[in-house]
C-alpha cells in the first residue's frame, strides 16, 4: 500500500493551527490568572494601608486561592490573623506552609518562626517552646532564645532559664551574670520556704560569686541569717553590701539596724548608716538611724529630731508625718484625725515605682510584675524620685 503524501501535506497545517490555538488559549488563561492574583494582592495591600483589616484578609484569601503556591501571600495572611488575635487561623496558615514539600529552607525557617509567634501570642507556652526549640541553628536562633528565656521566667522554671541564659552569654548575646544570680536567689527562696536554709545560703553564696556587684544575694542572705539568729554574720553581710552597692543600702537599712541591736553592734552600724545617709538622704536609712539612736540611749524626742533635720535638707511629707506622730499638738484631741489624714496622703509616696512601665507597689520587686523587667525598680520611694 502506497503512502499518500497529500494527506501529510493537508495534516501539517492543521496540526500547526491546533498547536497554535492551544498555546494561545494557555497563554491567555495564564495571563488572566496572573492579572487576578496581583489585582487581589494590591487590593489587599490598599485595604491594609487604610487599616481595613477585614477587607484586606478577604482580598489576600482571594489572592491565595488564585495562586496557592505564593508563600509571601501566606505569610502576609498569617501575620494579619495574628495581629487581629485570630491565632487559630494564623496557626493553620503557617502549618499549611510547613506541610508543603516544595518550600525552600529559608521560607520553612521563616514559617517555623511565625508559627512559634502564633503559639506565643496565644499563650500556648508548651507548644511555643517546642516550636522555638526547632529554630536552633537558624537565622532566628537569637530571637528564639530570647523568647524561650521569657517563657521559662514566666513559668518560673529557673534551671531552664539559667541554661538558656548561659548559652546566650557564651554566644555573645549579652551579659547575663546578674540575671543568673537572680535565678539562684529565686531557687534559694524556694529552698528556704521548705526549711532547707543551709542549701539556700549556699545558693546565695554562689550567686554572689557569679555577680559580686549584684545586691540581691547579700540582702537575701542577711535576711536568712537574721532569721536563724546569726545577727553578727547578717551585719557582716550587709557591711559588704554597703561597700559594693551603696545605692541599695536603703532596702536593708532597717534589717541591719535590728541585727546590729541584737548583736550589740549599734555604734559601728550607726556610723556606717550615718555615712550612707550623708551621701544619699534616704527615708529608710533615716528610719534606721532613729531606731539606732534610741537603742544607743538617746531619748525618743532627741532621736525624732532627725526627722526635723531631714526636713531642713529635703522637703518630705513622709518625714513630716512621722515627726508629727510623736508630737503633742495644741489641740491634741484632734491629733488622731490629723495624723490619719497625713498618713493617708503620705502612703502613696512610700511606694516603689518601676522605671520601665511605671507599675507601683508597696514592696520592692527585683522583677517587675507588670512588665517582667529585672532590676527596673530604683531603690527609692516614690517621694525620693
């Protein structure tokens, strides 16, 4: 059977035409999809700039549906969900990204970091911890360690916090010796609450070796020693504090005066506190001086003259209220009412205030309950700031 060339000549143009038509159709469809995706993307961007987040999310969802392989749109969508507090939807977006086999290593690490932030913002600390640990050895390693440190501090897992702080210190992310001393102090307080005082004192000694310039370990150790009746050692410890961190002596002035009175070291301690007061006229040191003056044999009126001397040096409603409390007024029948009003007005002035967030408290905190910052409270009452 002979092959008819006429069929070939007729078929070639037909095949060419069909191929051309198919390519034109695919190209047109590709262009249409590409037009739709950027259009939805720019629409979402416009909504975002106008702070219309609901409409921006709808536009980004449309863009993702038109082009599901675009990872940047997924990241934008996940971040929007997180900012709106829709953490479950943000988690789904970032988990979907991580499930893609074609995702590059850079985008995979970025998605892992975004997922960790989702869990962290949602308060799912255990899942956030697991997600952050997977970022070790990535460009997000430093940020992940800081977040892990915050998690361990928030959950009061001091050994884990100390381990992370040590790794950050070794990596050159900062100096964390003072922070590690705080962790040891926290562990020491837990042991002391369980009546394991010798072990607590050993941890406090370790804290002083790690951060000899940090005042907390000296104050906590002196307090435990005084509770055990070892007032001589408590006085020696606070004398070291006066040399190392005189600015924090106000926090331990009254306990020092009590230990000095119990150990018959009034004159020596009075001299040290007097020198400190001349440098920084603190209200707490003033109270300790009044106590020691009375213990040394001065009359109550003579001891209380220190309040008047303080008023000549520093205007102080607190000192004025303390002085008036022991005075006899011309109309002494009204003294309780006057004293109550003065004490009420002076009470807010005796608080401590965080320098980072302004949180005020009756007692001194080494870590602010408001913003979780360490050493953010000045060792001064509000009136002295």
